[in-house]
C-alpha cells in the first residue's frame, strides 16, 4: 500500500504553490498598472481636481490625446528625436567596443591572464547607481571651475573655461558617453556568455584549416552570435528609449530641450510642476511602446536567419506540392 501511494504521489502542486508569489506580484505591480495606464490614455484624466477625486471619463474621440501629442506637441516630437539620437550615439560605440573586448578575452591563442579582473573592471560602472554617475559627471564638467575645464586649461588646450552644459551638442554627447560607459561592460558579458556557449570544435577545425583569429571572429563567432546580438539590440532599444535618470539628473532637459528625453517628458506631464496630465503621459507611454515594438520587429526581420527562412519556405512549398499530388491521386 505504501509503495502504491508513493507511485501515485505528485509533486506538481508544489511547483504551482511556489509560483503563486510571482503571479500575485506580476498581477498587482505589472499587469494592473499596464492595463490602467492603457485605459487612461483614452480618458480626460488631468488636473489637480481629477487627481484628488479620481474622477475621469472616456473621451468622445478616443484618440484625441494621441493626436494632440503627435501633431500639436512639438516638445514631445523633440523628446523622441533627442532620445533616439542619444541612444544611437551611445549604442554604436557600445556594441563595437563590447564585440572587440569579447574577441580579445575569448581568443584561444591569447591566453590572457587575469580575465576575471578585467571583466570585473569593465562591468563595474554598471554597478554604480545612475544618480551618482549623473552627479559625478555634472561635477566633472562644471563651469567655470570643474576638473575637466581645469585640466584643459593646464594642458594648454583652452585659454578659458568652456560651459559644456550650455551647449546642446556637448550635453547630448556627455549623456551618450555616460550611457556608453555604464553599459558596454554589461553588453560585453552577455556576448562573452554567448561565445562560451558555442561548440569549441568549430574553432579547432578552423585552426586546423589555417584560419586566424580575425577570420574566426567574422566567420564563426559573429554568425553564431546572431541571436545574442538581437537580444542586445532589443534590450538596448527598450533601455535607450526609456532613458530617464541620467538626462533628468545631469541637465534636466537643458539647454534648449536638447537633453529632454521622452521618459523625462512623460514624467513632467504626470508629476512635473503639478501638471497631473496623466492622460497625456499615458498616451505618450503607449506611443513609445509602439515605437519600440516597430523597431524590435524590424530588428528581428533584419537579423533573421535567411538560410533557415529559405529552407522553411522550401519545406512549405514541398508540403503543398505533396498535398496537391495526393489530392489529385485521390480524385
């Protein structure tokens, strides 16, 4: 009897029990806020009175908030342009340096000593909080007595201090550099993990055939890292378009709204200067979501495995031809 009971004992319920905290947290803190935010985008929920009472109603034209943002709000369009520009400026050198460091640290011929130390040093900027980094760089580029200005003057590169934070381009470049400096180490570790997961026999065979390190990187490593690179692109796009803390704390959108990112715009609409424009902030959030979705789909399409796609099409055509042939035979 005891043996039969043991055989019939199921442990599946314990797995469901352990999943309950995650499911509850997801429903309360992710799914509900997402659904509520989506709903607010189609309402007139704005102003201090609405914030105090919670009263709102659905608009007669449900897309009024979206059309106002896209066609009538120049600051929103500017913030999207700033966000994409800063993201592109920081991501191109970020992925380039991460790939170079990955190739250097995973090269079988180099046999670099102290790889763990290098990985920790490269990843360390990602551990520091964004607020601390923003304040640090604002202090470094402070005008007129900041350390950077002091260094440039002592080296004879400038005769007087330069106000970096008052120039739109220099402010954008500083924020892009901060983002690059914070995230290149993280991207490098993701790529290294992808390389370590590849079959080492491919590299051994290529070495026997006389391939050097550069050829191995371009003809073996990069093609097999397509999925990892796609993951990096998508996550970087999501992070780049939701960039908030560094621009907000470094220069608060100044000068001339050149560092005014879309996430900072959403925050200002909802909470900045007691605006309480929750409907407009929710609509802007959904527009950003659509932009991220479109860019992600485009990345999936561009980085797809073309050979696998052609093979799938050929298999579908073969199945259709076989089905037609069998259908003709049955008739």
